[in-house]
């Protein structure tokens, strides 16, 4: 069998494993050494027969002063017996506040491309990325359904009643679930994610980093989809998604404290549902995916328009 056919077979099997249509064998490869700071997330894989495999996964954070959620997406084991290669794909929050030392550290990653999922309003208020010389971010906006504008309006009002009316009573959580559904339903959003996945599969640009503002929602969904497309267990992909809460907790708490101290928000805890990632946000997207495309594989092929050759290239490029 030719190498190309082998890659196609791997992609088909990986996608089938990701949606649970084939049995999978537990695999625990030795943990690789990371040169970056790391945190540990416990992941559990299950089958209809029950739990059969549990291990701790190391999440490789790139410690910077001006961004708190920068990570190497590599290192995770896959159902196919491989492991996601390190140093090829990075996820991040916005890079507009990087220090000179941060930019130097970023240059050490050898990035060939940076993809920015932020909308123009976010760029206007938060500023463009600070990147190593010769590197310019590619703007690839993914809709936030007006959340950023809503948030600015709520805070700038300075009125506790207005802020409660806009964000309280479960409204912030409902807003987040709606945003996650649009990752699946919006043709424009799907096109942005699909283009990025094709670039990663192609690999001609070298290591790629993608980000949004907080590096948790648009970036979190993109990472979840990529990891599952590589046959990383769903539980592991979910743990990677939820880890944003760990990396962002201290910074987000400082933001809330600053808003209260300045008098702009009497109850800054209204922001917590917007600052956090939550399982039910992710569930809103995956439930929409199931409803619209019959599951993850349908979302990849019909929703994102990825053919088997592209899925095979992702495997060949990113899994060792």
C-alpha cells in the first residue's frame, strides 16, 4: 500500500475513532520533556463498557508577561498510537501587550504564520499583535455575535442596574452558548476555521500560531476541533479546552478587582461567565454539530469541507 493510501486510511480511522464508531485501544506513550512551563490536567477516556484508561496530560504553556494563555498544542497521545508533535501549532490569547522580552521569546518559536480570529472592534480597542520582525498577523475574524460591543457598553455605562440587566440572570451564560453554536452554524465562521486547518495540514508556512482576545473561546473551539481531528481522545481535547480557566484565573480576577476599584462595576462578578470557559458552552457547540452534521466527522467533512486527503495530511504533519 502506498504511503498516501496509508495516510488516508489513518485519517479515516482517526475520524471514526473520534466519533466512537470503531473500538479503540488504550495507549500511554512516555511523557515528553517540555522546555516550557506546564500544568497537569487529568484526562479520562471512556467507552460504553466504562472507564478503561486514565492518565495525567501535560499542557505546555509558553510563559510570557504580556499574554497568559500561550501554549504548544503538541504532546498529546492519540487513539492511533501516536503523539501530537510539539513545536508546530500554538494557541494563544492576544499578543498586543507583549514586552520586548516576550517578543524575543516568541521569535524563538520560529513561527511562520500568526492567525488572528479577533473582529475589527477588538483590534481597534486592544491593539494589533506585537510580533517578531518580519512576521505580520493574518486577520481572520470569527464573529462574537456582538459580545465585545455589549461588554464595552455594559462597563462604560457604570450603572449597576444596566449591567445587571445586560449580563445578570443567566443572560451572560446564554450569550456564550449562542456564540458557541455559531462556530457551527455560521458559514463565515466555518470558513475561517477550515482555512486555518488546511494551512496547518499544508505546513508550508512553518509553525503556526492562532489566537483571539482571551485565547479561550474561538481559539478553544479551534483547538478542540484540531485535536479531535488528530484522534486525540475527546476527554483530552476537552481538558485542553477547560485549562484556559487555570491559565487565565489570576489575570481575570485582577481585571474584576480593577473594575470594582475604579467604580465602573459594582458587581464585577457579572463578568465571570464571560471570562470563563465552561463545559456547557462546549456542549452547546457539539450538540449543534450533532444536530446539523450528525457528529464530529460530518462537521469536519460537510461543515468545514475537509476531504480525506486533508485529514490524512493533518495526521502526517502533526502526529508522530
